[in-house]
């Protein structure tokens, strides 16, 4: 069984993934910042602030088989209303936070015989959407970094990225807080439903596993067909 670190594993996709992995017998080290969680079977929760450079991962074992970085934000505004400080703050959370965690965990990842890193992007990077310039800028950087790291860390560590459409999680709560909004979002997708945390977590679980041992440097579009079909 594997040792897996999930940054932001206390809510939404991260929590769903932690529970799936725990139920499969893997040992999960999941962090939380605002959503406190109690330990569950095979899941050990630890407080961690990705914006704190002094935060450490001393709770990890010497060998780490997987790392998943889940923290994110969804700020949708017209471009002319966005301040440069908002772009900087989003980049700090979504990109520099991931950089810091991966660098700290790298020795433990290199100690594994089959290590995998999973990052998250968004449909809005490859498909232009109104009011998504902030999130698309940060996640575009994540996609570029994913490919670059996949090349640099091969063959010992695989790096892949999942790019979902809007998913039914607490992070997207304000965008789907009425039945009309939920239905409108579902109808935008060729499969006519909104994605769930489990839809995304299943793909992440696969990418962490040995079944994906020949997959690296990929951006996986899990979006109900929205990025490819019209």
C-alpha cells in the first residue's frame, strides 16, 4: 500500500479522494487549513497553511508515493474590475503554494519506487470563458509547470494535471447555490449534468496508481465533454 499526501484534503475533491484511498488501504496524510477534520481510518489530518513558508511536512514518512495539491479559488470578475493584487494573491495560493509543497516533499517522493504528483487546472485554460482571466492565468501556469516537471522528474516521478469544469464542491458553492444555477450549469455540458467530487477523485486515484505508470506530462480534461464537444 502507498503513502499519499493530499494538500487540502479536508473538503471537496481532496476529502473525497482521501476517503477513497483510505478505503483502499492506502495511508493518507491530508492537510487542512480552514476545514478542520478528525482522523479517520487510514487518514491522518494535519494543519497546514500553504502560504506560510515556515510550514513543514515533518509529519510525513521518509518515502512518499503520491502528492496531490488541491487548494484553489474561484474568483470570477470582469477583467477591468480585477486588481493586480488579486492576480498576485491567486498566483501565491495556486502556483507558489504548489511549488513550495513539491519542493519540500521532493526527497520523500524520490525515495519511492513509483511516485506520482497530481495537480489541478481548469477547463478555462484551454477554453476561453468570460470573467475567468484570474483563474485561467494561475492555472495556465500550473499546466506549464506540470509538463516541465514531468520532463525534469522522469522517470522516477510522474506528474499529471486534471482540468475539470465547474464541479459540485464547497469551493463552487456560491456559483450553484440555487436550483436554477445548478440546472443552468448542468445544461452547459454535453453530458447534461454537473461533475461531482467523485468524478474528479476517481481520475486522481487512477493517476496515483501503478495502473497509470506509463502516463506523465498529461493534462486530463474531465469536464463532461465541454472542452471538446459542441
